[in-house]
C-alpha cells in the first residue's frame, strides 16, 4: 500500500472483512514502524502516511448486518431464490409434489423468510424464531389445509441455519422425511447453494451500491487519523453512516442470542419489519382463519384502477388471505369501475388466489376509466346492492383520483360513507404518501435488462443510444435506471430540457468518442420536453456527430409493464395489503368510515387521510410535490464525469 501511496481504503465485505480492516487500521502505526526498522521504507514515507483511514461497505447476500437496511448482493440473491421457487412451483404443481428448498443466510433468516413470502411458500424455518415443539405435526397440518383449499403443491423453505427450540439443527432431509412419513407425500429436496451468489445484479443492488460507493469515497477523503471508522449503509433509501465496529458487534450479538436460545431478543435485533413480515407470512400461509368467523362477516371489496403494475396480483392475494384470516368476506371486482357498474363482482376464497404471488399482469383486470360525475349515483347503487362495507383500491394515479372523488362526494351519496383505502401500484412511482409504489422495482429491473443488451449492441460499434422510459411526467424510472445502468446523461421533466443542454451534450459526446469512447448512453423520460423529443435528440446528435458515431433510439414502451413482479414488489404489495386490511378492520370495528391512502415513508408504513391528497400533489403533472429521489441527481452527474475538467465545467 505504501509503495503506491495508499493510506485510505474502502472495504467491501462481511463482518470478518470489516473487523479485520479495523484491526489493520489500529495496528497501522506499529506495522509502519516495523517497515522503517527493516529498511523497507524510509522515514519520509512513514511520516507521509501516519494513519490508515477506512470506510466499510457490507457485501453479503445474507443481509445480516446491523446498521443498514440492505447489504450489497442480498436483493440479487433474493431474485435467484425467487426465480428458483417459481420454477419449482410449476413442476411441483404438475406432479402434485412437495418440495423442500434450502437457502443460504448462516444465522440470518432474511433470505428464507422473504423468499417464502415472495414465492408463495407454505412453511418457513428460520434461525431467529424456531418452530414450537411438535412443529412437525403443525407443519403437516398447515400443508393438509392448503391442499384441501386448492393447492396442488407444497413448498417448505428452510434456512441453512434453521434449528428447533432446543438448538438442534433442522435439515432439509429431515423435513422431507417428515413429509413423506406423515403426509404420504412425494417430497423432493432442492439445495440452491452458490446459485444464490451468482447471476446479474438486480437494479436495486446496482443503484444502491453506486450510492454507497460514492458516499464511501467522500467519507475516506474527509476522514482524519482521529476519525472513527464508519460503516456506510442505507436506511430508508438514504445514505447512513454508523460506527463500523458497533455494527459488527451488534451483528455478532444476534448470532450469540440465537446460540443462547434467546429467540425473542434475536427477533427484536433484526428489526420491527422483520417481525412484522414473519407474522404476515403466518397469516397468509394458513388456509383456515385465526379468528372465529362471525355469523355475519363484513364484506370488503377489492378493485383496481389505472395502468398495469407488476405486483398487483401479489397485493390482491395478500389482501384476500389476510382478510379471510381476520374473518371477513372478500369480494373481487373484475374490470375496474366499469366492472363495478356492470355488477362483475364475485366472492374470492383462499384457493381462488392460489399462485398469484408471483403472477404478472392483473387477474381482476384494470383500466384507466374512472366514474364521471354522472356515474356516481350508479356507483353508489352498486355499493349498496352488493352490500360493500369497505373498499380497497389498488392502482395508480386514476385509482387515487377516483378514491378522492368518492370521498369528496360523501355528503351527496351516503353509500360512499364506508372506510376506503388506496394501495399504491404503478410503475411510474408518482403517487403521494409513498416513496415507492408496487411495480416500480419490476419496471426498473426490466429497463436495466434492456439497457444491458443495448450497451452490448452499442459497444460493437461506436454508437450513441437514446433510450426512452415511461413514467409520464415523473422521472423516477429515468433517473434510477440511469444510476443503475451507467448512463452518461438523464433528461427529466422535473429539470426540463433546453437547446443549450443539448448543445453541451453534443460537445461532450464528440470529445468522448474522439478520446476512444465506444458507447454513449442517454436516457430520456417520455415527457421530458414536448418539443425536444427522442427523435429530435437522435437527429441532432447524428447531425452534429458528423459521422464520428452512429445514433440509435430505443423506446422501451410497455415492455416495462410486463413480466412477473420482482421479489421486492411482491413483498411490498404483501406488506401494504396487510396494513390496508388492518385499517379497514379497525374502521369497521370502531364504527368509523375514514378514507386513506397508504405508503412507505422513510421505511415506515404510513397512512394519510384522503382529504390531504390535494395539498400533496401536482395535479397538472400527475406527481407528488416532494420526490425524495431528486436528491440523487448529483450522484448521477458525478458518475458520468470522467475527468476533472468535466467536473469544473
């Protein structure tokens, strides 16, 4: 290190790598003195490097580090596991088999629990919360109930560190043996192993890692010999700095609590959302209600509105099963508000939503038509006719607009005086009260996949690509895909586009290709500017390039809405749906009839009154007045700058 003049390190690894780096830092002075004594370096070199400054980034698929919401690689590993479970589920259903799937994670059950939720598994075994004594019979009972309710397969997810209450390891082979002996099932074991570590990184891992790396460099450059080493993590999509060794020690404390069989403490140390999702999984995996069904259960309707978003089916599945677990009757409205007016409403059972966890599209159907003023009376009649007592609206901007309209007309139409709540589901990520909406992560992954292929194509020749993303007037997809895909320039409606911007871009482009660049990637939000369209930009770049490089356009279009939902969107849809059902249940129990919309704000599930919607949105441009991701624009610009001269310009 000293031969290369290095005394500042960014360490990327697990708790072992990070604690080793801290030990190296503390012993630096003695090691340098040894080198001076042995004559390997001179006194001047030693004086120039009196201390080692470090910053830590957690690279681990286990997601087991205290101090950060996610570790680098965990989301990609969850992708691999979920893809495997999806593939296993199809073969298991065709043969009516049971599968036992082992996932990695050491002493952390994150991958096991989240993949069980995302993959629609029946049972999960994690180290932090071992099953009760006699769990074998409980597991078999759950699987029997699931088969009786319409499941054609059974999937049990086992964390590699799973154990029983006495601390005895639970192996996949033992689980398979139990299923075969007690259920007479044809059971198979699949150990995913190091498949979980490989493959293409997800869009989240790309943009998160970019933010972390940028922050880590800033940290080590500003550090002094007296500075305490920091772990650079992410909390609620924001960079967070935490004392490094404090995080390492707390992480090891969780494993120690598991070894000491203090499981409640281990669950607490994992965080509130981990415990919450464990309870949600138990509720939606159990085919029989956890409460006694009342003689007259409350009738809750689920309806979609707005454009398609991957993850809609996941949210409906969770809402139906969570609602049934609470003793309600769940109604599905087919074809959005047009279906409500036409009476296309049916009761949904536990088995009706089987297989919806990872299913793309929208099984109930959705469209952008919402009732006009002249149709409100018919909507009120439909609600009364079908005895709807609570309404869950899952969708995008039009869903929120419809809910706001119904809520505003309560005085004229008493039928609208029922509890109602909106769940955000749109790829545009342009809804108030939630930093992320269901579907946005899936769309981002689709865009990044397309960008990877576009870049491979472009690098075969000297080529500039202008890629157009969806999002209407919201630039979330454009900016985040630029961050994840390594774009040189991103054009947003929020910033606007000027001819001066385009002229400067052409000049940078020409310089870059003259310097040997083979690829130049520009991303444009579909409504960045009505005059400077994608075609206009391509024509301008082509003309000003004067044969130095080719220019191609790629309008991704509805490719971004398709495909199965990402694990994150499945989990987010499930989590928000459970909170929505709890809200409706609470309103009905208390005799209230409030309207609300739900979302994630700084990592916490938050409810907002529907009456506040108007003050939170820009009605003209269909987006919230405050958008957290705009803070990331400086990082995108920094990543695109190749020289000091670029930064000065």
